[in-house]
């Protein structure tokens, strides 16, 4: 049976974000993926959709149950690449993921599914089946900087995402010079709170200390909206 986690999103200002980071750092640990001096790291994701943009319109229409595939890299490291399938059920999320090498990544992006060995992993087989049945293709690149905090109780993960950018018309994950476009104000951040069953009271109290505006925000959809 698939295990889902709670996911809550907020749009906050950078000033509010700094206050929250300081307070959360007193009881939470900074994510070990931190790469830069400000504890941030860059995430680039390439999402897949079909020619009818079903994944996009399911999100915009608020379909209760949906899923989408993406390939994700961190800090342009081509030695650590993930193929992921994210499932959404109302405000609950679940994710399957596997590590893939660059050669396999390029084959997937180029649509060379018939050249892939599908015997090694269930997610690869599922992706290949959906790819063929739904005629999936690369849809949009999404870039952003992330600062993340973790907490062992209820597996809490709180992230602050800034400089969210859309990389339309270029599906080269490894192109550092790809043209991208901002999709939120420079003074805004997306705050995401993920946890298993119940959010620990100490963290809930901290989140309540700063005014926030809860908003159903999808980086995938926002980046697709760029004209």
C-alpha cells in the first residue's frame, strides 16, 4: 500500500523566510545536501507531459488523484540523477524514485525507450509503459534554489525555495547557460512543509509566529504558464 505524506505550501516574503529559518534552526537540522554558503543548493527538474498537456490541466483543474514524472539533478551534478514519479492525492503526496546514470537519462529525454533495459527496476518499467501509452515527452525545465531543514519526529521536512525559473524550449538538463524566466517575485519564496502523521507542536508553533499566506502553488504549473 502506498504511503502518503502531508504537504502544505505557503507563499512568503524573503524577510519572513529569514525569521523562520533562524527559529527553525534552533530545533531542526540543515539538509546535508547544502552546497552554498547560505546552505542552499540548486535543483533542476525536467517534467514530462503529453501533447494534450494532461498533467498540466489535471493540476489546474484540481484533479483529486494525479501523478507526474520528472528527472531531477542537483547543482548540475551529472553523477547524481534521479528519475521520479510524484503522486498527489488532495494535500497528500508520495514519491517513487531511482538513481539513473547520464547515459540512461539522455536516452529517456531523446525518447529512445526501446534501447533501455527495463528488467532492473519497477519504476523504469512503469515509466516506459506510461511513456508509450500516453505518448509522454519532455515538457518543461524548472530551476530553483532550496534551503531545507529536517526533523526526525514524523519525518518533517521544511524547504524554502527561491529564484524559481522556467526553462521553456530547452530540455537539456545539463546546460548551465540555458535561458530561463522568473515565475515569482524576487522578494517571494515558496515554503513547503512535509510530514507523516502529525506536525510536532514545537514546529507548528514556530510556523504560526510569522504571518503566511497559504496557497496551492505548483512550480510545474507556474513554469508552464510562462508565455
